[in-house]
C-alpha cells in the first residue's frame, strides 16, 4: 500500500501528524460478470457464507485502499486518517455493479519518510472528476482572496464536504461583528450553524490556529464573542494557545485568554489537565486578587462592618463581588470584561474531574 499508514481514527496515538494534505477518495467498481459467475454455483457456500463472494469483496476492498494510498502519495503524504470504506450498488437496465469507495484525509506523519510524489507523474492520470474538483477549489479560493466569494448554501456544502481549510480565515471574516440580539437559544444556534459545521469538519490542527488568530484580532468586541460561540460549539479550545494569551503583555489579550477558559473541548488528554492548571496559575498572576479586608464600627450599636476597597477608592461590603461605583471586582476587572472568579472556579472544577478521570492528583485550587 505504498508504505502508507492508514487508520480509521482521526488521530494516531503513537505518531505526530505535522501536515494535513487534503481529502483523498478512491472508487473501484466490480463488473456485472462477477456476480453472475459467483452465483452460478453454490458449491462453495459453507455455514451460510459464500467463500468466493467474500474473497472477491476482500480483493475489491484491498484495491480501493491501494488506490487511496497512491492518491495520498501524490500529495506528498505518508498516511491517511479517518479512513472509511463504503459499498454501494449501481443498477440500471436490469444489470447491477458493486462500487467500493474508500476515503480519508491524507497526512504527513512525523518520523516517517515523506513521499516525494507531490504531483502525479506523467505515466499516471487525473480523472475528469478530480480535475473538476481542483478547478473549482482554485476558483473558490481566488474569489475568497478577492473578497468576492458569496457564502451561499452550495459554497457552504462544498467547503464542509471537502474540508477546504484554506477558507477558514475568509469564513471567519464573514462572521457578524456585533453581538447578537437577545433571543431564543435555538435561533442563535441556527444563526451560527454554517460556521459551526465548517469548523467541526476540520481537523483541530487546522481549525484551532485560525480560530485563535481571529479571537486576538478584535478583543472585547461582539466579533470576538461570536468567534467564541463558534469555537465553543465546535469544541476547539486549545489550552496551550490560551496559555499564550494569558502570558501576553496585553491586558486585552489576557482577558481573551480568560474568556476562552469557558469554551468547550472535543476531547481531553492528561496533558490538557497540566495545561489547564498552568492557565489558572497564569490568570492569577495576570489578575491578582486583593484579599485584604477592612473593618469599621457603625451606628449606636457600634456593629462591626467588614469591607474591601476597590482600586477606584470606593468601599464595598464583602457581600458585593463588584464595586458599586465602577463595577470592577477585587482583581480590577469589570463585570462586562469577565467574571474571573467564576471562570477560574469552573476551570478548577474541570481540573478535579479530569484528575479523577486520569487517576492523578488534582493539585491546589484557584
């Protein structure tokens, strides 16, 4: 199979994927005479199984996977992930044929020799269907670069079905820049559904960088909030990227990092647990909390009242999490910017759950 590593999973536990080369598909059609010959005699039916039929199906499947590996090699890839094999019947005019389709995502795997066949050699062919797909992709990308691509239903379907990751920056640029009006959850979900479907279809290694770049481009705006909506529905949090935001010298980017801690993730690893702990520590360093408590006696009873002093100088009783004058908390962050204590508590709760799931110690709290 051209030394091409194949897997039905989207990730390889023992290998690192360093590049996604694109979708590859291979079709093999079995002629009508195969079925006529196979069923002309039932002499090889054993235990309810037709041995000849099984052998023929296996051979067709191997041929489809062989072709899939060849197509991946043409893209300079040495692996295919998310492999799927489908069997379909094609019938007409009283005849039928069996079509086996193998598909997957061609990838470059670290530590394995890369194919040097970046283009099909002259002795091989590119089918008309493949050519039409390449031509359409070129036209779509050209229109996007010129800012003229209209995201109609056909374009969305094409982009999602073919995982056209190169469109990610343009598609994100078409998100609304204002916060959506308050309405039902189902209406909001429908509004962002095309973006969610597109980024859910992409491998995280391609989707995450585009998402975080968009987040950092307009911090504290409705656009950032809408990017986070898509990010959350597609489960694209990356704690290493969030940590980089929290370690930034920009207060605005640090707040973006805080807000992304609330976003969901497709799946968690033990490494995520360690990174999430580091994010909590970074957040506490970036926005230290003033824990000092003051007291005074009031009224004829001289009842003691405890309070904290905001950075604006206003005195607030301990029952107020945010200043009654400037709406900032004891970290100097307004309620409109972020609710850091609530966010870090949720992050800490998540750490505890992950620590229990992975059988490790949870560590210290927030």
